[in-house]
C-alpha cells in the first residue's frame, strides 16, 4: 500500500537563492501590518475594552446603519454594531451603565431589545455578556504578557538547544508570524473582533511555528556536522528539502481540519479559526524562507568539530552532489 505523498522525497529546490526576494516580501508585509495596526487599529472585543455585548437576531437582514441610528437615539451611549456570517444576526456593543450593577445592565439590555423589537418586527434578543474596565485591563496585560513570555522562552530554548543564530532567526520568524496575524485582523476589523479566542489562537500559532522551525533547525545542525565541507547555503537547501514532505503534510492536514471548523463551527469560532488558518500558512512560509535563510545573514557556519564516536581525526566527510546556482 503506497502512502500519500504531497511532496516527493528527493526534491532539490533552491530555497536560499530566493532569500533576497523573500526578505523583501517579508519586510514589506511586516511594514504594512504595522501600519494597519497603528492607523486602522484592531476591533477589540468586549473582553478587552469592557462593556455590554448584546446579540440580536432579526427576521430579515437589517441595515446596520439603521440599527445603529435607532440604538443611538435611545441615549445609552455610542453603539458599536457588527454583523457575523449570518447577516440576520448582529452584535451590539454598548458602554456599561454608570452604576455598573447587574440590575442597571439588565435594564439597559431590556430597553434596547424592546425598542428593536418594535422598530424591527420579528427581532429577538439572544444573549448578552458584560465585562468591567478593570477586568479588561487585566486581560490585556495578561494577554500581552503571555505572548511575550512565550517568545522569550522560545528564544532561550533555541539558544541553549542550538546556536544563538538559531534563536535570533526563530524569534524574527515568530514576530513576523505575529505581525501578519495582527495585520490581518486590523485589515478585517469590520468582520472580526479581537477577543480571548484570538489570543488563544496566537499562542497556538506560536507553538506550531516553533515546532515546525525546530524540526528544520535540528536537521540543519545535523547536516552541518555530517557535511563539514559543504557550503552553508547548500546545507540549508538540503535540510529544508529533506524536511519538506513532513512540513507540507503536517500543514495541509491541520488546514483541512481548520477549514471544516470555519465552515461548520459558526460565528463563535470564526475568529479563532481564521487566525489559525492564517498562522499555519504564514508559519510554514517563514519556516522555509525566513528562519532558515536568515541563518546565513547571521553568519552561521558549519561546525568543524566531528561528532563524538563519529569520524576519526583527520577524516573528511563530504555531502552529496548538490547543483548550485549562484545568486
């Protein structure tokens, strides 16, 4: 029985020769992402900004502007309204009442839902969530801290496990993956809110990305010791090609599950799933083109020392023939 192979085992693709183009594309997309986050901003969910988040179901898809105008006319504060995949379901975010107690919040929700039921016949209230400003500030702090500690821990692990060049290249690639994710949500702020599900997705992306990169880094280090006379660019190309079937198969398998979640999971999981899909694609790209090729820029060289129990002193071991095209 033949196993399914998306990538042949004997590929000889020249990834390093494209590193200048890859670095240019990475830099351009990173700057665009920073610009989007800075000037367009993220649509922070109620988890992070505090407030009352209502979910209202309508008989037919209403005009968002008409709903916003109606809610604003009630004098309950500036409303932020967002539609989901189902245009008949709207999310209405309102400031917390001044008193902040549960009774006042219930009165606010009832006032808005009753008015919408009159203005839009057939409209029904579904649910609401509340979160205070103090809790939202704590969530922001903890979310940023969690991501920061994850990146720091990864950097320390790769420096201890490999060389410092591996640690730097891995952190750069992970920051790139993070920027791409944040830039996407800034671009699509009208469709997605950044909530705790997105934070969970970001941490999952970091975990997947580091796993993918360590597999390639470990193969690079192994080939550095095995082929001590081979050029570093050839070693990286060889290592990436050797791990390419595993990288592609793992990514495609996860993407199939995520696409199913995106289609069948409903709007509650849309943000998490979208972040995961983007993270898997971007993480695979950065593992192949950013993290690995950056090792050359950082001056990594093959280890001249033989492995213990390996070749005898004075012996040489050369690698397989690799056709190179100088860029």
